[in-house]
């Protein structure tokens, strides 16, 4: 059984688990299925906007697809959330990614 299959099985029991959804999206990134990964990241953040790590990965995915404007928007939203939650490390990573695209 692949990692994707295992995660999907676990998600059948608890579809709203943010960690499992994040992990599944990352597995799809590894396989090169950015469309599937993007859908999972977006759904995760719609339901749980405080899952800070997903902003960075969704932003990078958007960058790879050529959507720099979308990536900047995601990074900035993630920065707001990270700042509100006091997540300095996440904030700094998101800021660095955002500044790289803006300059």
C-alpha cells in the first residue's frame, strides 16, 4: 500500500484532519500531481486557516505553475495568520518567499 493510499484510508475515518490532509497534499507534490495537491491545500486552508505550514507549500506550488501573483497573495495571507498566532519562524519563511517574488 502506497503512502497516498494509507493517508486516504486514514482520511476516510477522519476527513477533516488537517495534518493528514497536509501530508496527503505533500505526497501528491512528490508525485508531480500539483493540481491534486493544490486542491487539497486550498480545501484545507478554507476549513482550517490556522494551519500555517500549508501556506508556504501552496505558495511554492503556485510559483511552480507560474502564478506569482497568486503565490504572493497566499504568502501574505500566511504571514497574517503566522503573525496572529505568534509563529515567528513560519512568518519569516513566508516573508522571505514573498519578498523574493516582489523584488
